[in-house]
């Protein structure tokens, strides 16, 4: 049985996960609805496992995952997200995630995933695994794979309507750095219009 932190900005999802996990004998150490609090809670509680959404306020799940890896957090991470596995399963694996589940699938699958991760295995369900194997074996790139984690985070914040100053404050970086990310994104998506940039990213399942 494991000591678990749940990170999701939807209260109903957190409640459902808590019921499923407690039914299986796990202990919920803490819950968070944003990425900044998630890092603080993991540092404080030192859980065995974190269930992490990617689309989070303040600091998105990819940035949290990258932080865990860069700072050698000894915690297993299960990604539970509505983000397209075609674009994010491989990226999350590379950033240290031990499992990936789409919210479109039954939440009851979380129980099996948690059991697998706590037993030392990884867990990528069939829908995610198909994209994962295709990318690894064929070395195929997607639009998302051509972006850095910070570029994806900036893109998500732009889609939420934040301006340069607000993005800089959220990511704790300079206003000039945000401008650099925006210029790179516009160039990579071959557009000069921010609205078009966001729309293209949505169509490709990146945000």
C-alpha cells in the first residue's frame, strides 16, 4: 500500500481518485490543485507516488515533472490527463513519469496503474503505448516533440489569455524571456498571429 499525493485542479476528479485509492488500501497524504503547491507537498510529505494532471494552474504538470527530475525527487509519478497521448506520452516518459493514463479511459484503471508503479513497473495503457512504441521505433516526431517544455508551458498560458508580464510572473522568468519563447513559437508554427498560433496548437492536440 502506498502513501500518495493527488494533484488535479478538478475537485470531483480528486474525490473520485481518493475513493478508488482508499478502497484499495492506500493513504492519501495530501491533495493539490496547482503545480506550485504540488512541489511543496511532495517536498513535505515525501510520498511514494504522485498522481499528476498536466493541465494545472500556476505551474503545469510538465514543469512539475521536469522539476522532480532536475531536483532528484525520489517519487514515482503517474500522469492522469486529458492531453493527447500522441503528443505527450513519450515526452512524459522522457521527463521521468512512470505511468500515463488518459482521463477518457475509466478512472478505475488508476487502481491497476498505482499497483504496477508501486511494484516497480511502468504503466502505459494500450492507447498510450501504441503512440509510445510508434514514436520510439520509427523515431517519428510530432509538433509537440519539436517544442521544449517551457515553450509548451508558455503556449498553454497564452491559450489561457495571459499576457507576457503575467506569464513571466507565473514562470518566475523575465519578460524578455517570455518574448523570446513567443517568437520561437510563432516561427515554429509558421505564423505571425498569436490567435492563429493557439488555434493551430489546439488542432494538433498540443493544448
